[in-house]
C-alpha cells in the first residue's frame, strides 16, 4: 500500500500543541517573544536491543545540558523479555533518562523474545538486512528479529503484540502509550488498524526515503521505504490515515533520525520548513530524533542541530520545541 498523504497537508494550530519555548543551556540566551513558526518534536526510538551504560549516560548528559527540551520516547517492551532481564533494573534504567516534561510512546521491532512472550508465533522473514535471507537458528541463538518488519504479521497478531507491549510498559509505570513509530518506519494498513484498535492516536513512521539512501541503499529496507513513503518529503506535514477503527494521525519523521542525518542536514530541514512557514504564515512541524542504542555515537548530531536552532532564534526567527499532537 502507498501511504502518501490522502488529504491536503494541514498544519496544526498552536492550541493543539503543548509548546515549550526553546531555551538554550544556561550559557546561551536564546529567547524571543515572537510567535513560534516551526515546532520541533524531538523523539527517541528505544530499539529493544539493550540498555548499555554508555548510551544511557549520553542521554542523561543531554537531559542535564538541555533540561527544558521535551522528548517523546518511543519505548520498547522487548527489554523485559531478554534472557536474564531484571525487570526492576530495566525500569530504573529507562526512568533514569526521563524528565517530567517528556511524552511516552511505543516502538516495536519484530523481536523473537517479544513476539513469543506475547503469544505470537515468531516469523524469521522477510528480513530487511542486505541479502534479505530468512534469519537462521544461529542468528537467533540469543534473540533476533529486529530486521523483520512487523507488518509481516496478521492484524490479529499485531494487535496482540501491541496490546501486550502497552500493558507491559504500563505495568512498569510508563503509562498507556498514545504515540507510535514502527520499527524501520515500516507502517502498513494492517499495522495502522492494529494501532487504532489499541488506542494509539498518532504514528510517526512516514519518512523521506532519500535520507536513508546513503547508509541503507543496499538494504531491502531502503527499497521498501521508497515504495511505502512515496511523496513524503522534508516538508511533509501531519495528515490523517484511515483505519478500521477511525483516523490515525500521521506525523512525518520529516527530519529523520541522527544515525542518518548530520546536524547540518537536520538544520536544512528546519530551514526549509521555516521558509514555508514564513511564506504561508502557518506553523510547520519538524520531527527529528535518535536511537537510545546508538545515543553515544550520534547525539553529537542532535547537539549540532540544537545549537543551530538557537542560532536561528538569535537571528530573529523563532523555533519552539513541543509535544506530539493528538489531533490535526
Ligand atoms: Zn527502531
């Protein structure tokens, strides 16, 4: 299926957003009374692979340096089902990166551990890694399935895993997720139906596939992203997807994630949206983010982006950081 915007792009009203004025670290003074023109939503995908102290520390440092920057965490229940996982420790580790201003959402990859725990028979294909071969028993010795798009599963199976994930995270104090991003950006109609069946109101899987080309051109995932997200660009805005259980708000990940984008590239996205906002007089949304599992490697890109955003403010243009909306 093609998940192009079915409606003309509509921008959000300020009232639909919980806005937080962009405030730089205490050493920087970047405030303005002007109405924000571009709202940036900072996201992090928790892959469900591991919780290494190095990456957790990198996230904690970012939170200390930018205490007023809200982040939408797409959390993953898979950590609780790894062999030898300590639930209390897992909860504490995740919590150690959170701030009260954050939002908590859901991210799912096709982990064998998670799907099995949810009572769903694991599928070892299709595989989005180069070569695309089914995962072998050896590859699955500890856990596997990150590279299996969850849309390979039936709607009933997906609903079971989504409900199980929400219940798991909720039982550990992370609330009931309303916001979602699909592993590998691999949304489909079946996934969308299963999301709204479980109370999810927004998804941020739409991505400009061109941003993935440099690192993923030889991955089946890249071709799938091209096919799935035809028409999605760096200035694509929120739109509604029809599902069996009502509309799902699709908020494009138009600034992609830090593993694939330098800070300068993310700033190019910000400037393009700022130009459109200034031309139209309407607010624009920019979504950017990173992965918990590679935070130590790629948070420097996010820091570069944040510095550039403050520079834009210093030039009299206005950017704010806000929460993911729940409606158009
Ligand atoms: Zn992911």
